[in-house]
C-alpha cells in the first residue's frame, strides 16, 4: 500500500489571520470556521453572504458567451419557419442530462423536434456520420449538439452541404479549427470572454436556453425547474463547484431534495438513497446508474427515464437501468482484476511512470472506470484500451496536477481521434501503433511528471482539537456545501489520540473504533479499507488521523462521526 502524503494548507499571512479573526466576530462563528472561509477566498461579511446564500441574480448574462446571439437567432428562425430541430447529446451523464433538459424544456414551446444519442459501440463519441444521414433522411435542418461537437469540423461541413445547420454547445477544449456551424458555444474558446469557463455541457445548453428565454421574454422560473438535471451533470462530470456552477448546484440540490422529477425520484428509490441528497450521493448513487444505460445497452433509455412524467413508467425504466448497472459492476470488477494482474506480472511497469493496457475483449463501457481503479492502486496516469471496429479505443485518467490530455496530444500523429479534459480523455488509434504509442506516452509522462505527483496526497485544511467539535460547528460546516472540486469537504487533522475500547473490523477490510484526545469527549471513527491498522491500534500506539466530519443517524439519534482518510502511527 502506497503511503500517502499529508499536505497542509499554507500558513496564513498576518493579513489573512486578521481577516479570519474579524470574520469570526462579524459572523459570530469560531475562528476555525472563519479560517476555512478565508482559505476559500471569503474574507468579509458580504462575500460570506453570497457564499452561504447564492442567488440567481449572481448568474452571468448568457449573451456574454461568444456566438450566443447568432445561436438564439438561429433557433428563432427555425421555429418561425417550422423547421425540424434535432437535439443531439453524448451518451454519458452530462450528455443525457443535457438532452433531457434541452429537449424537455423546448418541447413545451415547439413540437417539431426530436432527440438523438449515438450508440457508444456502433457510432462512437461525438457527432457521427450515421446521425447526419438519419437527420437528412428525416428532414431535420438544424442540429443542436450538447456536450460534444467542438471537434466535428468535417461532419458539420458535410452536413451543411446537405442543408443541415449546427449549433454546437460544448465544454471540451477546441482544436485548432472550429466547426463551420451557425454558432459555436464553448467557454473554452480562446476568443470567448465568458467570465466562467468550467460549465458542463449541460450548463452550456442551460445558458443557451436562458438566453432564449430572455430574448423571447419567457419567465426563467420554468427553466429553473430543470436544475435537478443540471446538478446531476455538474456532480457526475467532476467539474469545479465554484462560481456559476456553485449557484446552479446549490439550487439544483434544493430542487432534487424538494421535488425531483419522476425519473430521478425512481432512481433515488432504487439506489436506496435516504436522507438529504448531496453531491456525493449523486456521484455514487445516481450518476453510475444513468451512465450504465449507455455503457451496457443504449443511452436513449436514460433519456426516456429522465423525461418520464408518469411514476409507474419511471419505476419500470429505473428497474431496467438498475439491471444494466449491476451488469456494469460485474464487468468493472472482472476487468479491474485482470488489469491489476497484468500490471503486477509485467516487468515493464516496474519502472514505468504510466500505465497503458490493451485487451481486445474488455467491455468498452467500463474501461474508464477500470482506469480510475488502477490509479487508486498505482497512482500514475493510466490508459485502458480495448478493440472496437478494428481499432484500439479507450479512456485515459490522470493523477492530480498532471495534464493527461496534453500528454496524449503530443502523440497525435499516432492517433486517429482524441479529446477530453486535463484529467480524463478518450482516444482511438490503429492497432499497429499501440507499442509506439505506449513507449512515447510513457516517455512524455516520465519527462513531465513530478515525483510528488506519483504519491497520493491528502490535502488537510487545518489542525483541529476534538474538543472543538460540536453539533453547531457541524451545522455551519454543512452549510458551506455543495462540496466538490474547488470547494472540497474540509479535511481535519487531530494529533496524539488514543483508542477508547477495542477496534472492530467490519467485512474483513474496514475498521471502526472510538477515539479521544486527552480529556476530550469520545467520537466514533470509521476507516474504509483500513483494517491493516488494527494490530497497531490494539497495541495502544498513539496516532494521528485526518478525516472529514459526518452525521450518523442511528435509531433517530444523531451523533458526529469521523470519516477517516488516513491514520499515522507515532
């Protein structure tokens, strides 16, 4: 097991220390809590108010996005002329929630539209040639892409020759050439001055509809009803929950908890999620089930579920999707086992700084998940490939601080197709190039990656005495959510602790024990996958822990519990 690095937040300057003290006084909170706020760039009462109580008025004007005006004009023209509009989305969670939001909202205003999700295995990622043929055969003259299309230059050009216009709504990095579309909405365009760059594909589609509502003087409250879908995309696509995403996620979670649409409600029930939903519930409970439709069968099933307005129908769709998720788990477990075996038994990986594995019979739908599982054990940039249409195709995942997309881009001459983000990407290459790509990718990673980036790290916000914990402390802490990238759940370190009673091993790999610090109250700590610490803890060695705080509700009795990230024995 790789020992983790504990990285502490840099010490405050005297100005930051003073800001924390003043903030603690003005908000009437402990200095610990004020320190957490200052760490997040919040240093006065007004900033705190906006942070704890975000408002829709803080959303940016959608017309600040490059090409927004022509995009709205093209939709208006299509509606005025009675054209057929096709809403086109990717097959993952972001793509399917995008299509559901955009199609679901627009169909209440205009009925000459349909939606299209490409088949992951037959058509692959992005705009497909099959979809353009289908659109032309069925009389569509406008396609709105969501979460894809930014690199589909040749396909958009070919569609134009057949009388089909495109509006691209994407959030991936553009290539050197933009598609010749009626409008290209992507905050990551170099020439786009939109203030917030981290929207999901669903978020970009939402901004287009917001602009459409402003232009046509439609009450935006009707659009805000779809924020439960948008927060699912924000959580599942692992984008920063800062700025505009934080506002949208904040209200999306409110909608999700107060009155989720029938399809999402059915998923919540079948996932067995109880209590208040947060970003973590969405990432691990809802996201994988929505994704499973496209991974195992066809992502259109996910859109049908999310569009469903009849609870009985939604329950049936959810049952079917849950079956796909169970299949996905079986594939995931089996392929992960094979992948780890291959790494452990191949001498090449002993000195490599990256992992690249290929096996022709691996299920294409789960290899991204398998890449993440390999990183959990070996903590280095990882690419998992399988055979599809005679080519090697697959997914890349990275470690914090290393841009895997840039490393893949350096190998572009060996690839047929690639795209993605800093920490996740997809790629396709000829089988003959596999060995050359493996060697060059590893050379690039080896030359750029820092030694520390190959060691898993835990970012710790602050040292905390157990005496400082209280229900009030936790209640204020909870209001700092939604938590996620850019606003992570605070991690604390407590030192010189001792065991109260005997630790318990659960399911042979987890550990649970009561802990105290000097004369502090006793708290229960739970460490998943940490059973290896049992012998040393039983022997009474003093130790430190880093952890997040959570609330345990057992038989209607609520208590604070420490969710362990790591243990260090003294």
